[in-house]
């Protein structure tokens, strides 16, 4: 028997909220739509008039968790349902509108055999860390794209950087010499030269923005809230301060995962499946969960072929406990060996990197749980 008298499914948009409610004891149903300025206050007043206690839910999406926090603050139970786990029939897809979507969610809420998953709601501090780390990655991505547009423009006009170091290695692009060469190159037309100059100014502006956000991430990673986790996660090879901070923010609470398999599912690194009867067919990874962390770990796995068995040097002032160090050493050896085995078995480079990234996320979870234990023990001891 449900502990809630009224269940309310909500379809939430930027300027409107459509609700479908049901009194599970009497079967009485209501529907309302709120829009415009003050719609949240009107929603709260309407919910107070329903048979109590009330449970609300809405789908995860671009509106985030603001409404969940508002309703929870008003004393209502409010869940955020992972939109990818909601079952939809062909009828639901053919006749889709806000009220119908709210009804679909209500139907799943009232279904005792429902399989929809609830999204873990981060607090404001965790969401702030996520926003900052994602902004830093977006700025770096924008910078790379702007640089690529400039180099592509130069290549289109037959200009290729061929300078080499005394040892014969190609000199890096976007260094001081390269910039001087690129600005002094004649593309054959004043308008093309203007496009090159504007492109370089844009790239350099984005460089400064990316550097500023990278410094902000480093400062946040050194704060008491995040430093123990970032220092511990940085003991893994291929994990920089930025990646460790992103991982700590995306996990939020390491103890919310019961096992490593649930971590891989959350990261979206488990294979999709379409099986029926005797036929068994598996496809690519599901790509659910945190795309930012998944991408960062796959990028970090690209360094595995160049890693050595030596331990990762510890940074001064960022030491970790012996237990964390032992876990990290075991993880680094295991991940390096697994990547080598997968490549030797003929697996594609991307398949190997994704497999290692999935396991690395599990090791991160193990390390995060260990840090949780150490912090709890420190608090208990009054440290």
C-alpha cells in the first residue's frame, strides 16, 4: 500500500507545468495546467488543496532540479524520473502532448511493478561543481574548434607549418613561432587575411577563457569539500586534476552506488541489447548517464599505450592515505594490463578504451568510498 494518498505526474517546461493527479484511495482524478509568471506558487497552492500526503514526480530534462528543490522545501515528496527509463507505447508516441505526458508518468508512478529509475538529486554545492567542470570542458572544446577553423583556413590556401626542432620532430602549432608565422602569411586576398586575423583573435580569446576556467577548477578542487576526493582520484594514471574534479562532482555521493556494475550502467558504458527468444543481439554502449565524465575517461584511456609500470609521482601537499595509494596502484596495473590484453586480442582501439574507461569508473567508485570511510573516521575521532 502506498504511503501517499495522492500521486501527481507533472510535465515541466520553461513556461508551463501540466499536472495529472490521482487519489489512489478513491480513484478521483484531477488535471491542471499552470503557466506564466508565478506558476510555481500557484502549483504549490493547488498541491496543498489535494488529499495529503502528496507525492509528485517529473521527467529529467533541461529544467534541472529547481522545481524539485522548491517542492521539497514546501514539504512535498518530489522525485525526478530518468526519462530514458519511462516505458512508452506506440499509442503514447502517436498522441503526444503535455497533458498526455503527465498522464504517462502518473501511470508509471501508480504501477507497483513499474521499472522507472529515479535520478539522484544533487545539492546546490554539487551542482555548482558540475556546472563549473562542464563549463571548463566546454570552453576547452570551443577553443580547439576555433583553432581548427584557423588551421583549416591556412591549409585551404596551401599554407602548412613544416618547421622542426633540432632533433627533427615537428614543432607544435599554436606556439609563439607558429602564431608569428600564421599572422605573417599572405592568403592572397585581403578578405581571406581578414578572416584569418578574426579567427586567430577568436581563438586567443577562447584560450584566455579556457585558462581562466581551468584555474577556477583548480581552486575549487583545492577546497576542503573536494580536495580529499580529487587528491585520491589523481593517483590514477590518465586522471588530471580537472578530470578528478569532474568525477567527484558527477558522482556527487559515491555511496549511492551499491556495486561497480551500477557505476558502469550509470556511466552508459554497458552494451545495449535487443534479444528475443533464442536470438541474442548486443549493440553499442547505451551512452546513458554522465556524457562529460564518460568522454573524459575515454580521452584519458588514450594514454594507456604510453604508460609505464612506475607509480604515478605524488604531488607535494596532495598526499593520500596508504589504503588509497594501494588501491590506486592495483587499479593502474590492472587497467594497463587489461588494455594490453584487449589490443593483443584484436579489439579495436575505441572498444579497448571504452572498456578500460568503464572499469576505471569502478575503481574511482572504490577510491571514493574509501575516502568517505576515512573522512567519517576522522569526524568520529574529532579530527
